[in-house]
C-alpha cells in the first residue's frame, strides 16, 4: 500500500486501474493498493449470506442518515481518527446497545422509588423501556428517562408493588437504527418491600 501526497494527477482519484491497482481516498489522502483478491472457489454458506444482507441493510441506513444533515453531523462528532460519518453510521447499525447495569437499590416498591439503568451504545441509546413483572403478570411498564447527558436512565415507579423473589425487572434498550438489547434482574427479596 502506498500513499500519494500532493500529486496533481492522482489527487482525488478513486477506483481501480486495470486488474491489479486500486486507488481510494482515506483521511484526505490518496491511497494506492493492490486489488483485493476474492477466492471464487470458496462456498458461500447461509451465515455469510445473512452477514452480507445485514451489511447491505447497514449501508442503506447509513445512506439515509447522511441525507439528514443534523444526524450526519452528530455521527461526525463521534468519529475518531480517520473514521467518517458514513462508516460510523454503519457501525451503529451493526452494533446493538449494551445494558451495563440494572441498579435496584433505590426501588422500594413504593410510588416514586426508582430503578437506575446504565445503557451504552457506539453512538446513542434512543430509549430504555422497563417492565416489572411477577410470574408473567405485568405489574408496571414504561420508559425510563435519561439522566442528563449520561448513560444512566431512571425509571420511576407509578404503581405500588410488594417485591418478592418471584418478581423481576426486564429492561430493553434501543438505539437509533432500532437494535434492541434485553436484560433482566430478579428481586432478591431483600429490597425494601412495602409493609
């Protein structure tokens, strides 16, 4: 791979030249490299087809995101090094959010007590939904609110609930492209139950 600097002939050049040379733009520079070789004898399995389909979907999402100037700038601000907003949008589409922690220490079962959730994403967590249930019976469900400009979300109880060992909290985090991650936490029975 060679980098071409300040050359009037190759500046801004991209694409292939013949069957062995390839030009591309990276970080404002023209890069000259050998054409990538593809082994056509390798069988294409279903898993590979699914990955290619998902990558095509990610590319379509990134194209739509680049047409929204506000979203494009937001992706651009998250870029590091030689990343571009387009590749950051693809990465966002291909990566689901992560629920790092579900903190039940402030949940007493009383109205106004709360559950804290730490949810992260490569770009931005769009929303966090919380469902409290006991033996498949839904006690309460709703959306948590972001704590300022952090990765912490607060769900405030609006329904009284006597916590038991059969109770659990199911949290779903969603990012901008619509990826969903779900995690649950069980009540230990040592929370501060309603008396």
